[in-house]
C-alpha cells in the first residue's frame, strides 16, 4: 500500500499519519472508546441497544427530463442524529490515516476528477463496477478492520462494528460508509493493485468504480479482476464493464477523457442546453419554476467548470443570473 504524504502547506490544519498513530489504534476498553468518540458510555450503550438508529427508505426511480438519464430505485439507510454524529466523529479520525494512492473517494484532497487524472495519459482504459458494494461489505469485514488493522480489543472492535454497520453490512446513507468500506475492503483492493502491477497498469478505485489503464489492456484482465472480487465476497457487474481503446473517448467516473484531456460528459452538456432552453421558454419546464431552473443550471455549470476550466465564465454568468433572479424586486419609485 502506498501512503499519501501530507502536504506542508496544510500540515497545521490537517495532517495524515500512519495507522498506528491514530487515536483509534489499540483502543483497549469501551470506556476509552467513549472518550475518543466524545461520548459517555451511557450514550454509547443506548445506541447499541436501540432499534431506531436508522431510517430506512427507498428512493424511487428518478428520470431527469433534462439529461434524459434515469436513476434506478435504491434502498437507503440513514443514521439518526445521534448515531450520525458518532459516524462523523469516526470519519474525522479515519480521514487522518494515510490512505492508498489508488483511493479517490471518501479521502481528503481527492475526488472523481483526481481519479480520472490518474488515467488521462493512458492509451487504453478498462472500467469495472462492483455490484451492491456497500451491501457486500459485511460486518465481519468491518470487524476485521477494527481488530486486525487498528488492533483494538475484541469487545471494542465489536462495539465499533455495531455502531457503524446496519443489518450486517455498511449502510448506504452514512457519511462514514465510503471510507469505512475502503478500509474494510483493503485486502481486495491491494490484490487488484497487484494485478495492475503485474501488467504494468495504473489502478484506481472510486467507491465501487474500478479503473485500470496503460498502454494495453490484456485480454485476461477482466477474468482475473472478477476472480479477485469473488474471492473477497464481492462481484463485478459484467454488463457495466467497458474497455476503451486508444482513440476512443474514455468514460471514467463522471468524466470523459478525450485525447488526454478531461472534459464534461455529453449528458451534462445536454442538460445545460435543455435547462437554458427551458429558461428561455423554448421547451417545457417540467414543473420547475424559473428560480429552480436557474439553480439547476448554475449547479451543472459549476460542476462542469470543476472538470474543465473553459466552463468557468459560463458558470459565473449562471451564478450571477441566479442571484439576479432570486433578488427581491424593487418597488415602484415614490413620487
């Protein structure tokens, strides 16, 4: 595992450290754990005994009339206020641990853009998608992380596992889940990185998105990646597997790489055009009022400018138009 060093510029405000320097390392008792989590033992015990720690609901299938894309229905488990606060505390502590070079989600100073940047100069790219990723990170994976990597006492590892999992797996709606799932799946990701090294490839992961790139993607890569995932209790969605050749646009986690440059996916550009057309009254607004349309346009263009600086001026204009639209209108001048 290749740790990422802390930057001198941000050392005072945020510093990464080795796992054995974490406040969570070798916690020996529930009392000490409660202190580290800024809680009383009574509060922790109440959470452990509660049956109402999560709100579970289904997000219905959603169709975006502007991008023409659909999001499938999905089950979400969100922790209640007190447990969420505990998750945020755990997240803050885990975020300080040095993380692998290949990890780009849930960690400081990384994003889906940095994930794509790792591959932008590669001739060929292969992308894979882990099926039901959070649901496949089981309680025993999380327990092993707290016990074997953080080397906590068994009862402490059990408490942290019970606090951070729901129905035997990592919850989908917690801010802690991306980083906890990463740490709890490190052995799988390390094996995938070893696979990449064997073929001289670059490997990154962004939550459940796996990306390999290099001069040539070997024919056996998919089969070997599937085998590794299966060995660790995960599975790869073969329908979402993509192999991009040298002169093809390469879709990598919310971006498109064209001729070595990261740019904005077509669906996002379509969204911009259709939102502007709705604002101009050229197409229907699908029930959104003018302010909401401006909010959506400003949001999409802001994200586009994050990927590609050439959209910066458009994003600033959209933001200014939004402010103008939402500003209180002055009344008529008094005589």
